[in-house]
C-alpha cells in the first residue's frame, strides 16, 4: 500500500495511552463502569495490576502468594465494576475495588486501632475465596436486565410479581436499620468516631455487598471438566458437567456470554472441534426474586461469619495484651514463693490465706515472702497507679472491640438467619420437609452463638471489676506492710488509711480467688497468671478448645432469673459456637429451595471447520413476537427505520422455507462470530423461541427451527488478528447494584483488529443493517462459502475528508471507522495481537508483542482526533 493510499483512510478515534510492558499480556480486562483496567503479565504470574486508563496511575497491586509461579490466571469484573474475580489454577478470589484503593482503612479495621495513617501498598487479602475441583480456564460475570419497554410484553403474572417484589425488597433490606446502632452497621450519625469505624467496616467486610434489591448476577466459572455458577459471585448455585466428560478441556481461549434474563448461557471452549454449547436455566427467571434474596442473605451471612472468625483471635490477643502489665507484676511473687518453699498451694489459695491469716507462726514463710514482695521496687505506689490506668484503658478497649467485632456481627447474623428462615418457609409449598429441620438447626446454632457472645461480654465486664478490686487490694496491702512499725502519725500510716479498701471488696476478692494450681508444664496451653488467680474464663471462651465453659466457678454472686448465663449450666465457647453456625450454614445453602435440577444437558452446535479461526460470542435483546410492533414488509417499516432501534431486529432475506413462520422475531438472540483471513461469518440463534402455534409451558425451551447467518468481507490483502463486540448493554454501571438499567441497548458495533500491508489497524463497523439468511436448524452450521450473495457485505474504511453523515447506504457495502494502531514486522508474534472492547465506557485496548515486549494502545472510540483538528483549522481560518 502506497503512502498516498494510506492517507485516504480517515484516522478515527483518540489515543488515551501508549505503553510498553515487559512480557506478554495476561488476563487484560477493562472495567465496565470506571476508568480502570486490570491485567497480568507473564513476567509476574502471581501479580495483577490495577491502573487508571486515563492517567495510567497504579491503583493497586494484587499479589497472591498461595499459587504456583507458573499457574495461569483468569480475571473478570463484576457488572457494576466494584469487584474483581481472579482465578489461579483452582483458587478463585474476589477483591473489592474500594479496599484495594484504600488499603489504610482496610488494614486498620478489627484491631482496635483507629490510626488513619496512609499506606503505600495495597492489601492483597481477598474478601472471599474458594477452591474448585478442577483448574479454572475461564470467568464470566453477568447480571439480569430489565424487560425492554416496547419490544417485550410481560405477562400479567410477571407484572404482578414485579410489583409484589418492589414492596417486599424494602422490608428485607431494613435489616440493618432494625438492629441496635453500632459502628458495625451503617447509620446516619454526626459522631466522627462512629463514622470512622463505619468506614473501616465498609471498606473491608461489606464493601458493595449485594442487598435483596440488588439485581441478580451470576458468576460462571469454567473449569476443565465442568461449569460452576455462583449467584452474586458467592452463593454456589449449580455445577454442570461438560458433555464430553472423558476428555478435559485444556484450552485457555474460553468465551462465555449470557442472555439478558440469565436463562441462557452460551459457552465456546473447544476450538479444535468448534463446539458451542447452549445451556438453558429457566428457573433463573421463574425464581429470580427468591434466589436474589437468598443469594444476598447468603453473602451477608458469610460476611458476618468471616468477620467473627477473623475477630475472635484478634480479641483474644488484645485480651492477653491488656493483662500483661498485671502478669508482669505477679511473676516475681511466684519466684519468691518458690524460694521460700511455699509450693504446695496454688497462688490464689496463697493469697486467700494471706488475706485471712496474715502474720502467724504457721505461715511465717508466706508472710516473709509477701513482705518482701510488697516492699520491692516494682510495687511502688506510683508504678501501681500507672499500671492501673493502663489496665483500665486496655480492658475498656477490649470490651469495645468485642462489642463492635463480635456482638454486632452476631446480632446481624441472627437477624438475617431468621429472615432467611422465614423467607424460605414463605416460598415452600409443603409445610414439613427436611429443609425445615436444617433451618431450625441453623437457627438454634445462631442463638447459641448469641448466648456465648453475650456471656463473653458479661465475663469481660465482670473481669474489669475483679481487676479493679484486686489492684485496689494490692495498693492496700502494700501500704499496710510499709506502714508497719512506723509512728502513729507517720506518712506511711496516713497513706495506708487512705488506700484502705472496704470490707465488701475483700469479700468479693475472696470469693473469686482460684484454688486451682497452675500447671507449669503446659504453660503455653494455660491462661494467663491474672486470669488464673481471679478465675476469669475470657481466654477459654475465645479458644478453639474447650468446646464448653461451665458457668459459675468461684463466683457466688446471685444471678437474675433472666440472666443469659442462667439459661444453661454450661455455655459453648464463642469459637465452638461459630464453627457450629458455619457448618449449619453450609448445609442450608447447599440447596435451600430444593427446586434446582441436578443435571442440565446443553444443546451443542458445531461451527464450520476452519484452521486458526477466531470466535466471539454476544447476546442481544430482541423483539417479542407478541409485542405491539410492525411486521416485516409492512407500510410502517420504512418510517420506523428513521429512529434508531434499541433492540436487535434482523432483516431477513426472502426464503422458500414454508415451515418457517412469517415473523422470525425473538425475545433474545445469541450472535456468534467466526473469522478467518479476511472473512467474518455471523450466526444468530433465537433464544427461548416462542412458537405462536404451540401453547407451551413457560419452562419449556422450544428448539427454534432455524438460525440466521450473514457474511462480511474485508479487503483481499487484509488478515484478521482479533474480533470482538463493541456493545453497551445499558445496564453495566456503578448504579447497577440498585437497578438493571432501562431495558434498552446502547451502541452495538463490531471491532476488528486486522493487519494490512505491515500495518495493524482497528476497524469499527455496525452490523444491525445486515441482511440475514434464514437456514433450517442443524447442529453442523453452514460454512461461509454457501452464504447467499444477497447476505454478503464488503467492509470499506471511511475515506479521509468524508463525514459519517455524507455516507449513502449501499446494499453491498458496510462502512467502518478505522485507525492505524501500530506497525508490524517479521519479529512480531501475530498470534499475540489482542483486542479488548468496552462499550459501556466507550474505550478499547489493543496489544501487540514484538521481541518480548508488549505494545499497549488505549483508545477512546467515541472521540475523534480529526474533529479537534478541524476545529483548529476553522479557528485559524477565522483569524485569517
């Protein structure tokens, strides 16, 4: 191609970024709602980078040390762009974008530290992760969309269900507002500390967690042997074995797409055979709202349980740290008693004897040891006062932390488990079933956990009083011993008089002092010295073992009949009760509605056999045959073409098949592209075909008697390197967590990455105006050589100086916007040329590799550089 011919092509689009990266690109994905991109590199297989597309600023570095260095990875975004799903081998992890972008807030949650210091490295801990049975080879995340306002006509039952759910979802989402106020729950408040705790929790545990009103979304995880489906990316819904079970799928070029109502999944994972599988899930539309609520409650319940499992060891460590100053003071007393030969009794019993007996002949060794202990330097009263202030503050922080990270999640957990139980019972047809027993077991386990946490808090509060009494006695005893033998009006006697404790304190202290001897051989398994002396069981309540703690101990305080501790003679530990809830929840969430089929057989089609073919999948919203629309060939058809349609309505050429209906409209379509050399063949399959002559059940998937095909031909010297759909589904945005868009589609084009005369070019063209050929359905599809000439179109790049409005439509030509994105040479790996399109954001990414370096181009497809140049030329002409 000569230089003069190159100039004739109109250079469209605007360059955003041009970058060079070491190694080949791996798992490159553009965010559907924000100017973000996540990608990996073969140079660092464990790491994924999160960058801004406009400024190329690194937002986060996702690093996973739990995977092998050579394992391949897959990445996809959630439909609202708030979550990133990353798969390494058999490990699938979900990362929240907000915790990645705000690592300081995520790092300070749950440890009692309110420090807002900034951090330069992002947290790499996922918010949710699980393992699959087989290696993951593909990820796809889609969510449900609204019915098209004009092309779809919902039934009366569907309209009533939508209205019913619009009211019911508000009651289910009132869970947080009905709970007691705490920093764990979101609440409108002007308290800065409360808002700070709120932000910590929001950025770590519940960032963008789905609510009952959040539209249903499905994460499809494709493994080598099966497909796994997760509602909202968390709730395991279904596993479907592949049709060819004897041979594992080893390709990494897996393509998946989903229909607007999530009832049809299209999967292409066998390039060698060209097999495309269609999976039909009618229950996702019929039971959409129950599954939507159950999936959101599952996400919240799992989040609360994860918070509890993370918080239990944190509270335990904080509790042990808070008592360390007192343990340090008491350690010298143990050594003194051993030196004086007082080793036959427990330390609590020794203290009790000293309080009751004091200085007598039978306890001279004890009295001497106690005198030496209380007159030592470490028992100075000023040091004791400083220790008391530290103890009081630390114990108060532990109580606050336990209320925030244990009690509040437990209250929310119990409330939402009750909501789940009532919700499932409401949608069940029979009154008694095994599910009722399983739900009751989960309810009982959650109530037991609540009792354990309340009992733990009661012990912590009581421990604060015991420590206060014990520290008061230490100051009292030390002053009494130091004042012995001094003058009546001495300072020591005055101090002893001031620090004297009431008789009630002595009685309470005698009641709680332990008579059990501390086992020094297993000191690492024992509680701290302070807990042992004062008979405090906080550590036992937070440890994995024992499973139960017997209430009472040395405490003879009368209990109220309504006391939580009085409900049982023994109370399960918090860790044991949490594990019981986790096990019960796993059993419940296996299949709460018990109406999901155990196996689904897909419908397969075989693409024409072409070597090195490139395939792309897409789904479109169509026109329901019963909708109030014109018929093809009617008088109003030409008038309607003046306005741009927001759904897919193919123009079908005249055919001679008498068995085909007059109208070939369908509610949803699946479009498959197969490209090779300079030819692109398009296939359109109607999904959920409705035969007007047959009164079928709603769940029945009637096989369409036809499919449509068309062909695009590029210039003869062009060679296609990659293709994709530049599509705006109208629902992928930050607000998709609250709505599903308006039901209408946005821009719909084809993106073509081709090589022509040692230049890599990006072409963008429409395909809604193509003429389609109707073909009787067969599993082996028609090759492009047999496509009728009337359904073939030549693709021509728009010439320089020609505006889009000046182009006249021709029956045999389709015009495309184009731009040169790079040069090619012999050292370039042509199979590494990739194209990624984001119709919701209006951007694309093009990558090519040469000599171990990847050249990345990010383009804005909705803004053209020549428009700015024309404006500058006009300004210069005005100045002249």
